C-alpha cells in the first residue's frame, strides 16, 4: 500500500533464475548467464508448435479429380 519514493534508483530484485540479487547491467537478472537461461527457457517452452486440427482439409471433390 505505502510506496516509498526512492531517489530514481531501481529497486534491486532477486534474480528470477537463481534468486540472487540482480545487478544493474543485467537487470532483472544477476548475470548475463541467468538472462540467457531465461531466454532458453522461453524458447524451449514456446518453440513447440501446437497441432491444429483442420476439418476443411479433406476435400471430396479434389479426391475424385483424376488427372
Ligand atoms: Zn541469477
């Protein structure tokens, strides 16, 4: 509720990867390595393309068409 106004300095947060204190150059991570780990995590989670079932795929007319 009560927010303390700090003199234009970012609040240090714990690194989301290893919970160490984050450093300014690598904010919000503690090191470039943890930033990389986070990136990889995103990639590995978002890389899998969900299978979309398409009902419109089978076209009977196209199947009858005999060149
Ligand atoms: Zn870290």
